[in-house]
C-alpha cells in the first residue's frame, strides 16, 4: 500500500481518559459528521470491556463489577480494553474507499497496520484464512473473545492474533472500530499506522460541538441499561 488507502486522513489523538459509553458515542458522532476519512486513537478511564452489537449481555455480565461494560454499535466479539491501542476509522460515503466491500476495507486497513508493525521490527502478517473455532475448547465465554478467534485478514504475530476489528455501514459512511494487543505499542506505532493509511495526514481535534453531540448519544444509547441488555 505505497500510496495509502485514503487520499487524505484526519488524525484525532484523543488523549482524554473517557468512559466506555462516551468512547462509543464519539465514534458514532464522527460517523455522522466526518467529511473526509479519519482515524481516532483513544483511551479508557478504567479497564473496559466492549462486546458486539449482536452479543448477549449474559456472556459478559460477570465482568460488570470489574470493568466498564459497553455494547458496541459494530459487530464482533468480546474485547478487553485498557492496555491496548484502540482506534476507530470513519469513511464517509463520499470517499472512493466507501465503495469497496467490507472485507476489502477490513483487509486493507489491517495490511496498513501490519506494515506499521513490521516497520517497528515485529514479524506481523495478515491471516489468509483461519478456522474461527480452531484451538478453542471452551463452549462458553472464551469462544466469544475476539482475540482467541482469529479470522481472515486479522493481524497475527507468532501465531497470536494481535489485531481485530468490527464494522458498521450506514448510508452516510462506514465505521471500523479496532484494537491492537499483545505487541509493543511504542516506537510510534499509531503514527506509522496512520501514515500507512494515507500520505496526507492532518491533525484533527475533538471539538466541543462534537463532544456535546457524543454526550447526548451516550446518554440516550450507550450508557443505558436498555442498550446494554438488549440481547
């Protein structure tokens, strides 16, 4: 990917420590408003657990006293947050990349991440096709853990899945939420990742207007019991 996936890219380095609900809401607010592709790197104010839109609350309920739980708007499995590099990518419908298939976008983003990891000296590769159930013997909680179940186009290092993601497509754009774990997250990995996605990166800022919108979304959706327990 010598020229990158995007002609230009806004980078949001969200250094604030935010709740799980607000992090999800900011991603949704960006999907509503972003005019050019963007990537946001963000943090969690306490150990968190996110699970996919189609997941069952019963599978994560036991962690409620230990982690900040949130149901994502995107799909996928259970992801533990706190020591990972968490990011979201928003592609507006007006961008050429939006016309690509969901898998093509997923794979191209992960190839960019793989290139960034290799540049930091890590032997990363993109999975070509792995049985989602391989090596998983527990029929309960563990089979829902995103990082125990590598699938096609996930990023692998030494046989371990180190990066996975999930998507949501709307008329207005596509949101991909991802996590990088079990590798050295230093050596400018986030910056290298962004530069692999686009050679024209511009620093962005989470505006007060966008944050206000996100807080409203969180209050009506991600922070509610109805959303958390919808399945």
